[in-house]
C-alpha cells in the first residue's frame, strides 16, 4: 500500500541527573564534593533514504523516543550520553510542525539528515557548586528534558517525468513498456490507485525516472475522484507526458480530455501548467485511434506523438523527445 502522509510524535531523551557525592578515601576524611555530571540525552533525527518508498511504517508506529542520558556518579564520573535516534524516511519527504503548521524541511537527497528534536542537557554534579564558603554542597542539577514534537510528514515523489491523463488512457501500460515497473493494468478506470515509479534506461549510461500518476477527473484540484492527493506528486517533475486515448474507447472526446486535464493543472498550481508537456496519442493499434491521431496532431500546440502502449509502436520517438527536453 502506498502511504504518502503520516503524523508522528518524537521525543528526545532527557539529560541525566547530576550526582551528589563526596570523596571518601582512607586518610582523606574530608575529600570534598566529587559528584559527576549527567549525560546528554539522545536527539531525534530524520534521514532521507532512497531504499524507502512509502510512509506506511509510520502508520504502524507513530511514536518515537530517544534514550535518556545516564546519571552522573561519584569520583567525578560523568554519565554516558545516549546515541541519537535516526528515523529513516523516503527521499522527497516534507516535514511540517503539526502544531504551528510551519514547514521545517524538505528531505530530497539520499543521506540528507536533520535533527528534529534535541536531547536534554545533563545536570551538573555537586562538584560545580563548591565555593570557599560552601565546601560541602549537597545540591546538584536534574537533567533537562528533551524536546518533544508532533510532526506531519508528506511525501512527494521525486521523478524527472510525470505521466498524466484521464482514467484508462493507458498511463500504466506506457510506464510498463518504457521501464521495468509493473503496475496493475486492467480494462477499467482507476486501476491505478497510487503513483508508480519506474526507471527508463536510455542504453548509453543515461536514464531518467518516470512516475505514473493515477487518473484525474474534472474537479481533481479540489479533491474530486482521486483528486489533489496525487496532483502533488507531479510538482517535482521536470517534464510531463500527457497520455490521451485517441481512440475514445470509453466514449470520451480526446480534445475535451486534454483541455480538462490542463485546466486542473492550472487550477491546482500555475507552475504545473508551465511545465514542458509532450502529448502521447495512445491506442493507435486500434483503427479508430490511428485515424484520430493524424487529425489530433494538427490540433494541439505542443509536440504530439502517436503511440501504442500495447504494441510499443512510436514509443522510441516519444522517449527520445522526452530525453531531449530533459537535456540528457
């Protein structure tokens, strides 16, 4: 299951308490205070990992707590500081403070790390409170509490190319044809209920990633159908491949579909509408689709390529044009 939003509670470790102790050795009856300091509590950090693709684990485990520092002890021994707790998240995770709504960070690079809650400082032992007039202090400091935060995690896929279009236009079929991704494919709308990611190998040591975005309907920017839940995943893309059912298998008008999708992009974000877009006139393996594609190529003001996701016809030209726009 693809999960792209989650809320988690993180608590850094508390600092260890300082110690009250006095030096007691043979022949040294009044050795003075020797209470050690408490150790530092462990901090909580988020780390981006390319091996993780979803936020599903955070639905099962929403609470994370780092270990507290150890208390100080006699003979001026400082308590052991605790290790930081590292929480791995997918690359492309945006971190928000749940309470304030502020955006804290955008973790996009594999290995990128951010301390999200700092551990508490250890308290001072009684050795620090000795003065010329108070040579046997019986006071120490408690450790300071670690920070606690509630975070909202939001995942936006990182892909070079976003494959968009109306339901059942052939987006998943195209992705499976150009990459090793194997999304669910069937002859009914909304087969794809979550984005799929694939790597397109150009054969000359160059490659790009493509994301198949679930079908969009009119009103998607406001949440209709699968809605804006998936529109956000194409915000990071550099190029869009707009797949259109040129055969009109479901009785849809290809031109109306094209206009509708672009209208939704504009309403959701003006930046999305400005992205370079290539039109893939799919299903030319069907006679009606091939005939319609010739007419449609003249109607669109953007590059349009007749293709067949089923047979692979025309896909090489489409990929070469995509690579050209990506400047590969």
